[in-house]
C-alpha cells in the first residue's frame, strides 16, 4: 500500500497522450459511421436466415424455389398461414398452441416461484448443511438429462402418466437449479442492512422474504420467467417422450410431424408455421429485452 | 425436512446467532424434495439399470453384470461412431461459439447509439436456438436445392449435398451452433462492463496499445467468465440432441449420431433401457471428469479479483 502511494505523484506527472491533428469531431464521426456499417452488416447476415424464413412464408409455392434468396416476395401470398394452421390428422394448430401456452405458462410459474423461495433460503438463511446442499445444487446443473430421464420414464409409465402433463410439470416443483443460482446472486447484491432493519422491527424470515426481498427481486424474477418461458416453449426431448397422442402435441412436436420430409410437401405452409412458432418468443424478447440483458448484467440494484 | 427436526435440538445448544435450521429447510424444502424424487433416486436407479438388460415393454430385466459396458466398448461400433461425432462437434462448436461471443461482446461494449438494437439482433438467433422451427429451417437451407446451394449456383458453383455427405453433414450443425452465440455473448458483455475503467485509463497513459490492453487487462479480467462459459458450453455441447434429431437424424453413416441421440434411440426406439442407462452413465462420468479437469486447471488460468485483496 505504502509503495503504491509513493508512486502516485510520478503517475500524475506522466506526459499526456499526444493526439493527432485531425479535429476531434471529424474523427469521431468517421469512426461512428464505420462502426455502424461494420456492425450493421454483420447483424444483417446474422438475421438473414430468420428474415428469409419469414419472407419465404409469404411466397407462393412456385416462388419458394425460383426466387429463393429473396427476403421480400415478388407476390405476397398469405394463404400459406391458413393452409398451415389447418394442421394434420384433423387437428389444427389451435390445439397445439393451446397446449404449448398452457404448458409454458404453468411450467414457468411453477419453476420461477419455487426458485425464488429456494434462492432466498440459500442466500439469506443460515442453516446446517447449507454449503453442502448449495454445492449439490450446482452439481445438478451439470447432469445430463439422459441419466435422469430413463428411470423417470419407467416410473411415470408405471403410474399411467404417459400422455399427461404430470411428467413434464411435476419435476418443476423444486424450481430449476439455474434460476435458483441466478436469483441467489441477485439476492446477495441486496444490502443485508435492509434485512437487519426489518429484523429489528420484528419481522420473521418469511416476513423479510415477502416484504423486503421479494419486491426487490422483480427484475430477477422477470428475467427468470422469460428464460423459463422460452425454454419451455422450445422444449422438445421430454415432450417427445411423454406426449404421444397428437391432441396433446406442443407446437414443437407438431412442427416436427408437420415438416416431416416424407409426408408434407407444402413448404410454404411449413415455413409459415415455423415462422409463427417463433412469434411468441420474439414478442416476449422484444418487450422485455431490457430486463433480459439488465437481469444478467447488473446485479439487481439500481444505483 | 426430517433433517431440520433432527438438527433442531443441536441448534438450541449451540445457539449460533442468526442460524435457523427449520426455516432454512422450509425454504429449500421444495428443491430438496424435487432433488430426491426427480434427480437423486432416478440417477441411482439408472446406475442399477445399467447392470441389467431391462426392457420397458416387458417391464423386466435381469442382472447381467458388466455385459452392457463390454458390449458398448468392444462390440457396438455405432457407439464409437457416436462418440466420434460428439467429440468432433464439441471440439469445433464450443471454441467457435466462445470466440464469436467474445468478439461481438467487445464490439458491443460501447455507449454508442443503437447498441441496444445490435445486441438484440445478435442475441435473436440464440433465443430461438433450440426451437424446432430453426432446425426445420436449417434443414431446408442446407438441403440439396436449398438456399445455400441456390446461392452457390448463382455464383456458378455446384454446391455439394451438404446433409447427405459424411464430410459436410456435421459442419452444418457446427455452423448452426456457432450462429447461436448469444448467451455467452451477454455474459461476456456483462463481464466487460465490470472491468474497472481506470485500468484501461492507466494502461493508456503507460502507452499500452489496444492489443496489449486486450491481452493484459481484458483477457485476465475475463477469465472467471471465460471459465464459466466454457463449462456451460462444454456440457451443453455434449448433450446436443434436437438439432441432430431434426436436421440430419444422425445420418449420413452415423456421422451426426450424437451421443444423446444414440441414447434416445436405444432407450425409446429400441426399448433397451438397461443398455441406454449404461451409456448415459458413461456420459455422466465423462462430463464429471472433464468438468473436474477444467476446475482443477482453473487455478492456473482463472484470475479472481478477490485474490488481490481490495
């Protein structure tokens, strides 16, 4: 410490960086233009496949193959959407969307609310075995699903729960290790002074959780809810195993059957339904983008 | 919760300030119950199953010792092909993803106008990454008369059958993975924002150029985040399933038969749950060893600020 202080005056007297003679504002403008050009073009290439998918979903059947690279169709053909929505086997996408919305909403509520309760326990209550269970929880983050899914399947099958949503929803009652960990990090950034003040006022741990911590957790909870919703919406392996009858299909399973190369040939309809399935995710992403990024970047405390 | 009642008496005696076992276990109770029911017990059962020839249709199986493992390692040639495909996928897709993620994060680590829009745009492919729609789209893009070959044709190049050739099929999936670098990018971006400005300022005063600043400040300060991202990406790389299931179905010649896909096929298409459990356990062990190795090595390359004492 003393050494650093002794060096400080030397640092102050160091020569200033010499700037080139070009006026400051010109250089800044040139750099800004270059920056936006470079990043903008890269962005366009990143988004091209998605834009192309959306564009193709509005192309009439023959144009899909003749005008492939175009994002904007020559002839606007929205008929692909009703064609696709009709679904297959007499079941329309109304059913699939209803199933997916039900599962994604309920699944998200379950895992996020459980995760915040558990996270509070880990972050703010001192109890015997806390460190061990915390470590165990972190380890579960790394477990391959395949090790758990086979015995789970055997048991759920014995219980007669194939073709129900129980096997998909029940494992969520304990929250998800990823969200628990995320919310713990959030809670740790909330000053303990607030807890202590509430404790002096006679609040119990439950009271502190409900009145002090929970209100501050909103950004973390929104972030977790968004992630949870879109992971659930995209979930494939587990529904594939448990939901075998088409009336229970989620959008993801339906799309897979619908786009089976050996069956369907109406690519316009396939593109339309694919593009549509991305819509809920995008709407949520765009409306909550700020929370998503801030939820990850800041630690929850607004300065 | 049983544990809470057991330790309650002890707590009274020790009267540790602020310690509250009952309340603690009440709060983590939901996780603890779910952990035992849906993780711990299934994994233990999975270990037992791996020593049997359990068939789910007959709901019966006999103890067959190490036969599953012997079959896996010495007789099942598809097994080794799936190991091969998975390792190749992980070795190429994880570094590609991390490099893209860091490069773009550094590009977006400014306070210019419009950065928020770019950030969203770069993240967009990842938010839909695991979806079937994207996999279906990818299959079409790299199809025989798909977008890529159509474009190559316009340039006068005859494109190969990307998905049908053993040399190219896996690359379509690696590119798909590299395209989705959004999550590690956001985490890198958060890490970059946390690097104290004064470090760069003083480096500039000392005359360090941008490469030196990157190598001496950015990279060392980011190592904990690189470490975190590396572990998460390695694990998810080993478990890749959906993309191969939809885009290539493991074809051609099993060059994209990823481990998770092969486990799925054995367990749920051929009903050989004993054999599939053995495979899953080997995967678990490999991931455990690999993670332990990365953790062990971390003390040599991960730099924690706390070490310096502030």
